[in-house]
C-alpha cells in the first residue's frame, strides 16, 4: 500500500457509536484527505486488510476442531471451546466486533466521497461498487454472529445489529431488525452491481470485489434468507461467467481455496489464523465424514502430525478465501432442490463430486445419489458442504441454519455441551461495545 490514509481520529469517535459531534466538524491532526482515485484505492485497501478474522474463532465453537491441551496459546481459546461466554478468562481472545465497523467506516467514506473528490469514471465506479459490497458483506457477517438466523415469521421484529450507512455521528446506533439488515445488505449489493465493471482481478489482487464476487455474495445472502429462487438465480449467473472447478484427479491441481485456483472468486479472509491452527487438531468427527481412501480432499486438506491431524488448507495468506465455485455448486444444488428442480440439484452435486473423488468411487456415489429421495438428497448436500468447505468459515453458520444441534467438547476429561437450540448459538454483543453504546442492551 503506497499511502496510509489517517482517519483514525474520526474513526475512534464513530466506533463509540454514541457521539453527538458532527463528522464534518472534525479535521484531525495528521489526516491525509483522500482526493484522487489512487488515494481512495489505498483507503479501500485499508478496509480489506483490516477485515475481521472472526471465522477462526467461530471454528473453535464448531465440531471441526479438537483442543491441543499442550498448545502454547490455548489459554486464549479455552473458554471459546467451552462456549463459556458468560464469564470467560480475561485473557480469552475477543470476537472482532469493532473491526467490522472499521471496515464499514472506510467503505462509507469511499461511497460518500470518491466521485465527488476524484470524479466519475470507470475506475471510481469500480471503487464505489467495491465499497458497497464490502459494506454489505460486513453487515451480513455481523448479523450472522450477533443475531438469530433468519426466520421469515419473526425477522421483522427479531433484533439484528446496528446499521452504519452514512457518515453521521448524531445517528443513534440501535440494532435494526434482522429484516431491515437483510434489506440493507441486498440494497447495497444491488447498488454495487450497478457500478462494478471488473469481472476478475488477477491473482494477488483477487481480494477485491468483482461482478462475479457480487453474485456469489448475493447467492449466499439469499441462501441464508431462504429465498431459494433468488439464490439459485445468482448462483447460476455467477457460474455462467466461470464454472471451473479444481480437478483433484489431475496431477498438480491446487487446493480449491488457493488464491490461484481456477475456481477462485474472492480471496480476502483468513479463516484459520496460525495461532488457532497451532492450538487445535482436526476433530475425529470431521476426519470421519470423509472416505479417507477415495476422497481426494482428505490427503489434500489434512496432514498427520505426531499428535494428530492438522489443516493444510487455511493457515497461509495464499489460502485466504471468501468465495469460490465449490460453494456455488452447493448453493445451486440446495436452492434447486428447494425449488423443486431435483435434476439440477443432483447434477450440481455430482459435478462437484466428480472433481473430488477417485473415478471408481465416484461411479458408486453417482448411483447412490441418483437414487436418493428429496429428504435424503438434502441431507447429502448438507454433508457435502461440510466436507467440501471444511475450515473455510462456513460450519458455524451452517450449524445455526440447519437446526442448531447439540455439540460436545472435551477438555482434560471434562465434557462441555452446547445444547440443542442453545442461546449461545447467537453471540452476545461485546461488553466494551455495550459500554460505549448502551443502545445494544
């Protein structure tokens, strides 16, 4: 990044979410006011670079990981593994609530100022479009951590999260309803799509939103909302641009979530940071859902250490991932099935499996899956999501969407339980955020 855009004084005031001082009255010492397209690109890069790594912490709460009790950093994560949200050890790593609002702050600055300051052009259209998508994704992620899953019957009254869509420090940042947040997220995606004009950035710059990434986000948002027709349409549009998958039967194939993989769409998020990866092993539950002899993902995703299996797919910058075609095939399968198109659902699921399984085993799977009734086929799609998207930040959200089942974790011989439909499937707002903004209570 060539320039550092110093907006920290304004940002500090914004993040208290309770100040009455007007944004335009503040001109902090040392602030570099963005004026050119390059300045705004630097500002947006700051937003991308600071995007939350919450998904590493959410993985600890799932059934994907088992604790390494001899790990050097385990004190930071032990209470997360126990789902002890009420009285965690003070050293416990906190979920990154404010980091999302920092990203939103920078996105709002770009949306509000880029074309006024740098003029209207294809370049500034793209920048403003990316900012809309980044704001949409940030609000969507916040919603799926700090609010209940979408339920059409109650979304209009269920508490969501605060919306921040303008540079106005007099705004009262009380949580909007889940319905209102979803509406804003979709509105932002639609506004961004009007402006985006880059379909694909080259590897190394593919952490940025593109026209294809906007469709992938839209497909996921509608999937979580249970709007299957719109989810299916967005997934199909994205796959019409590029439907390639890494073929793990081919020598030299890449990890599907690698930033250079042919199925890559957006490589922004580090979904398992090194400290977490070094403090946990892969759970026996996750290992056992693969056919370890015939599923080519197993030796590619995991390696065996002296004490247990560890991840090979999520610890380096080259495996940052937000969206890829493997997920889109699964969204297409789920949405097609939910809209009555069993043939397309089966076709999508088998298209993915064909690139992940040894050929002889695939033929056996093909016969089995083609004989499944709708209910069993849906279960198979869920199971394939768990296998395909392991440790990429999806599992906690899928557990929430698919019935919030009971989970157990064991530490030093003691078993801890997350009950069926446990309230802890929805995280509390952080204490420091509540102190700064009592509207969160």
